[in-house]
């Protein structure tokens, strides 16, 4: 996966932010998103900026000249999604949708107030470690790195010249 931040900026037409202004700035931010050969998995409007004021959740009704929107975008390689879909369909199941793994992990273990206040979730598996960063209940960043618990076990086994089973017990 790749996690990117895109910002769209538009002039406020009447001086007061109206729902149409929000739509225009969202479309401007979306126009900057070019996934190329990748598939967009998550789009998350993170925060608005009105002139020099930053971190606004809903600027509707406020007065200003320039409105900006930070848009978080997570993309993945399209062939990986197709291969995963194929494997699931071969098991006679249907795909309802996709989410990035650290987002799913966060939904299962984090409380809403933790995601609102800001939290980084680190989920270490056997072969990969996934990271999700939340702020004000929005997914700000997500990534998966190819380093997991099995790598640590192997390093312990090599470093201490012991068996994999003993290294696993030590790690645990």
C-alpha cells in the first residue's frame, strides 16, 4: 500500500463558506489524485484550512477567502486485489469490499476516543508489520512493512546460536 496526502485549494465564492464551496475544494483535491495503475482503497477528508486557520472540521458558515482541504488517500496495486479476489472466489465466496489490514485491526481494537485524540497502531504479524495513524477519527497514514515476528525469531536464533523453537520461546 501507499499512503499519500493531497491538498486542494479554492477561493471562497461569496466570502462565506457554503456547501458548494466544500464540494469544489473536495473536487480540486480529488483531481490531484492520480492512482496510475493502482486502486484507491481509502479516501479520507482529514481537515480544512480557511485562510491561516488550520485544523477545521467543518468550515460551513465561516468567513474567509481561501479554503483548503487535506485529503488522505491509500492506494494498492491492482493485480494484488485481483489475485486476492480470484482466490476468494475460487473458495466459493464473494468479496464485499476491501480495507487495508491496519485499518481493520484498528477498528477491532481501538476505541473511538483513542482515534479521535490521536493514536498509532502497530500490528506485528509473522511476516509483516502494519501501521495505522489516526487523528480526529480519520485514518491519516497507513503502511505495511515486510518485517515481522518470524524475522525477530530468526535473528534471535542466529545471534544466540540456538534452535528456532527455543528462540520463539525466548521471544514470546
